[in-house]
C-alpha cells in the first residue's frame, strides 16, 4: 500500500448529505458531523471523500469543500427525496455506483467510515466485495429509538439486525458518549470493538460574539429573559415539553419572558405535522405573543442566537449525543436538558446547566426558572460550559482522535504480516541462489520495518 492510498478515507452518509442546508426535513446532527469531521480530517492531510445519495437532478454531483475534502453524490433510486425508512431497497444501486466511481478513478478505499445503519450495510457489503476495513458511527440506535416512539416503522426488524451485525463485524465502532456505548452493550451485543470519540463543535465560530452584541444584532431587549430552542421539528425533540414548561414558568408571569423556537422551514411555510402541532399548543397555552418561530437558522447566524439566549433548552425524549447542547455551551449559554443519553455526558448538572427527567414539564419549568432567576449563577454555568467544550468537544480534537484510529486500522495486522511473509517465502523458493540471497535480504528488511509499524 503506498502512502496516498493509506491517507484516503471514504465517509459514507447515504441519507445525510454533508453539503446541504442544515435544520430542515431530515437534515440535522449527522450532516453537521460528517461535514465537520471531513473538513477537519482534510486539514490533517487525509484525502476525504464523503459519499451521499443524490436527491435532485439540480444537485451538483461533486462539491469540493476544501483542497482535500469533497462531497460525492451517487444515484440510488429516482432523483427525489426519500424518507430514510424507505431507503434500504436502493442501497444495492448505491453500492454499484460507488464501485463504478472507484473504477473510474483508479483507486479502492481501504478504509470506510459509515454513518447511520443504512450506510453501515453499505460498508459491510464493501468489506465482503473488496475487503475494506470499516469504522461505524450509529448516530441513533434502533434499539433505543423504538423504545421511545409509538409508531414502529416496517423497516424496524431489518434495522435491528443490521445494527447488531455491524457492531460484531466492523473493525471499530465509534460511540459518541459513554452512555451510547452502554446502550450498545445492553441492547445490541456484547461482541465487537467500541471506542468512545465524541461529536464536536466549531469553538471559534460558536463563541465568537457576546450577549450584548448578539442582542443588539437581533433587536432583543437587554432586560428580556430569553429561552431558546434550536433543532428539527420532530416529536422526539420534546418541543411540547419546552413550550408547556415556559407557560408554567413563574418568572414568565411578571418578567419579560421570550421564547424562540428555531429550526424548520421559513415562517409561513408548513413544516409538517409537528410544526403545526406545536404552534397550536402555543396558541392554546396563550403564549403566542412571547413566542417566535424564525425558521431555519444558518450555522453562521446560530452563534448569535445562542449568545443572546439566557438559557438553551434541549428537552428531547432521547438524544444519542445532541450537538445543540455543546453549541450553546460553546457560546457560554447554560443548558437545561433531558437527563438522557449523550446529554448526560455533555451537560454537567450545576456546572454547565441542569438536567431534568424527559417529558417532566414541572421539572423543566423549575430548572428554567432557577437559571433565569439567578443571572450571576447563570453566568458561572455559561463559563463552565465553554470550558467543558474547549477541553472535550472541539472538531479539531475529535478529528485528531479519529485520525489516530484510522492510522492504527490501516497498519497491517499480525495475521496480514504472517500471510505476506509466507507469500514471499513461497515465491523466493523458486529462485536461483543469487536472487534468493538478495530477496531474502529484502524480506528481512521489509519485515523489520513492518514490525516497527505494528509495535507502534
Ligand atoms: N441546526 C441548524 N439550523 C437549524 C436547526 C438546527 O443549523 O435551524 C443544526 C444545529 O446547529 C445542530 C444540528 O442541526 O448542529 C442538530 O443536531 P443535533 O445533534 O442537536 O440533533 P439531530 O438533528 O441530529 O437530531
């Protein structure tokens, strides 16, 4: 293997296009993760190709993000958006086009990092076809998700089977929190190799503006008590818990309370059943006058919203990691989050924010009130959050850990070394004496080099 192929990596994210706008439809944390990991790995010298499914004829097939990092869109099924639960049947075509891309470009990816269960199936097939090594990040576990929703989709069994198989066969699984690793062991399988490498955030962008400047930019009064939600409209996100908690907030009765619910489509456009449902609850609770729905917020404007807020609330029923929490913390804003999943890892109660049981409206209302009612303490929590993100959750740090993992996996295993040595011995047995002496010397030299690599 030469050094160019050694530093090449394919990130596969069939349904989460790293090059599209975030915050709409099914675009969320996975898209942000793949894009940022890809760009940061590119900075570290990896040739990063991020493969996703093309959903419209208008989309470019290849988007070059930076010198070493690009998104490649492959066709699988017709060129239209297909919900992720209906995508499985198109994966064989995705693989065919992936193989075609390799052939046309004259290289094979020795290492593939797959994202979400659909892509994990693609990775497992590529391992069978061409021996690629596989790293996998789940982003969401069916075994956990199906415990928190009522309508179990038809694809559920297929997903659970694939999720077990990839855990047991991938060279390495990346859990983004200790809690996610525990869930894999408890609910999926005791076999397989798991490393914990968290998700990250851009600590230069998130944290680049202070509260006074942010409020001036957004036209928010300096004495307002601002509660913020950022994310997709999905019942799992617990926006209902948040709006009910805000309506219950004691401070809201006599102070200038405001609620911003960011994400989804632009105002006036429908964003599916959940957006309509939340709006009608807001009306019913009589808090329409203090609630705004600004629609999708770009990654560029988001730091201003987080910085302007007194508290950022993540009331998800379940959250494998929850990027929004660390983005808010990076902007020195305290977080009130559900006491579940990755949020238990990112948010440290009384240090960077507070945790409350999921769907517990009075507990969320009390936690929001505690923070809004104690500005000095809230500032301390904000600083604690920023410190925690700087030390644990920067994309640069995350990419460095992934890069070390990839490098380790690309080195030949002891078994591969024995095999290649045996092949060499076999071929030298047929040589005349002079050439035999020469090739034995070369063999000794190359084995010594490989042993050093393995020892590292
Ligand atoms: N996001 C955004 N604009 C929006 C709403 C969300 O850019 O209007 C981003 C948000 O900043 C975060 C991601 O979408 O990076 C959501 O990730 P998270 O892990 O919190 O939730 P997921 O969507 O994966 O369930």
